[in-house]
């Protein structure tokens, strides 16, 4: 049998006799056990899958460079964080099925408000969650298969869950109930001249979301008593979805520039492309957020979702159907404008991602130990250099 054939063997017989002695991989599997149900997580780590991983490790011509390992470890952490936040959205507002763990029936009122942005919002939320979980599991499994340590953030799952109907009562890594959402991605992707990599800054689409603290999921069922506040929570989520995924759309090309191994580059390009499909989807849906003014009944914080197509908004910077990246300056103002992901500057990219998520309020309540851990991963990833 040719080696190629050996690698693709996936019979249950062979798999059942396979014994993995890799304790690091065991830890990854153990980490998934807190999530109920089998579904996708179980399918991703079948015995056949383990066999392939082990063979991949045996046939690998080289171990990862220190830099590639650091970049993948930071991305694994980012994907674990993404999974954690998307899981919360999926429990409350996603399609309820057995493909994801921990779904208990959802929250009908919140889901209905999300569907004001698109009738398929629940399916898209579900699928985005499934994608993040697959990214997390794949990157950690790849690290393990190449002798590097996977990333485990379980000890930081200390933040409370929403008490609203639909949410599991488990510890979380991320806080979706006190967000300050930077909505400047909206105008950044509409600008025909500006590029953050060239020092430009961009106006907020929803100025009141970029200050104060706003829930993107209901904290309790009482949050859903007011139709307007319920819509404001769903709209906040809609803009937050795109904020998260535009970050991933930049992070992968930023870090790819310092990867050494071509296969690792392939991983970053392949997963990064999916982050862009997510962003494009959410960019489109955010533009459908109904105009609404609401006051948080608990904190008194006000939020206003304006009609982005009407004065003082409107025009090329705000028009809601301009969802494809406008051509803009890239590398130098001397080149013709080009439609691109932005930013893509690689220097300091990982730490900037941590800073962006922290400013978003996503980690409110997290321990100093968590910030130290995640910052260290970011610093190591940012120290990675391309080795030729
Ligand atoms: Fe992801
Ligand atoms: Fe993502």
C-alpha cells in the first residue's frame, strides 16, 4: 500500500485498535467533554480522525518552527474565544438541533428579534458557531500532531451565563452582556481613500454603541419585556457579529505574512477565508437592523440605531447595501485604489487583536491571570519571524 493510501485509511477496525498515547491530544478531547452531546464536536474527533492525526504526525517531515507554533497557538486561543462567544449566541438565538452541543431550545423572543435582520439569522448563527468550533479543534489537533502544545483556556471559564431562557448555566470565557462595540468597520470598508494601515481612522456607524455598555444577549427574560429594548439587544448582536468577524478577516492575513511552513500558510489562508465569508454575511445583515431608540431598564444606558440611509447618515459612507469592500488605498497612496481586506499590517497584529477584544468589553470580569496568559500568547505570536 502506498504511503498516500496509508494516510487515508479510516476503517473503524483499524481505528478501534489504534491506541493514542499522546496526552496532549487527550487533553483536547477532555476539554470538549464539558460540552454536552456528541454532534459536531464528537464527529470531528472520531477514532478514524485520531488515526489520521497520528499518521500525519508520523509522516511529518519536520516539526513546527517556534514562530509557526506561536502563531497557531495564538490562533487556537482566538478560536476558543470565538467559539465561547458564538456558543452563547447559538444557545439563545441559533437554530436548535443536535449538531452543536448544549442547545436547550433557544429563546423565542430574542430569536424573533434577530430575525428582523434576516429570516435566516438563526441558521447563520448556528453555522458560524459550528465553524468556530471546527477551527478551534482543528488548530489544536494540528499543533498536537506536530508535537506542539495545544491551547486550553478551561480554567478561565469563570464568567456567568445569561439567566434568560435558552442559556446553559455554565462558566464562560467571554461576557456578551456589557459590550462597547466599535462599529467603525462599517465606514472603514466603505471608504474609497482611507486605510487603517496608512494611519486613517473611521467614523462610527452606531455612535451610541461605541460608548457605554450594552447587552448583546438578554441577561434575563425581564430584558425582553420591552419590544424596543429587545430589538436593541438583537441589533447590538448584529453589529457585534460583524465586529468579531472583521477582526478574524484581518487577523489571518496579518499573521500569515510571518508564517514559515507552506502547510501552516495553507491553514491560515483556508481558515482565514472563512472568517471573511462570515464578515461578509454579517456586514449584509447589520444593515437590516431596524431603526430603534431604547433605554436599558437595568443600567439606564441609552442606545440609538439610526436609519443609516437617511441624513445625517446616508451616502457612500453609510448606505446599507454597499456591503462589498470599496476599493481604497493599499500599501501606498501612489497605487490605484483596490478592493482589499483592511487592516493587514502584520506588526503587532496579535496584541492589537487582544486589545480590540478587551476594548469591546468581551473580557469584563476576567482575571489578571487570563489577561497575562492571553497577552503572552499574543506577544509570542508577534515575535514570530518568517524563516526562509
Ligand atoms: Fe474562526
Ligand atoms: Fe470567526
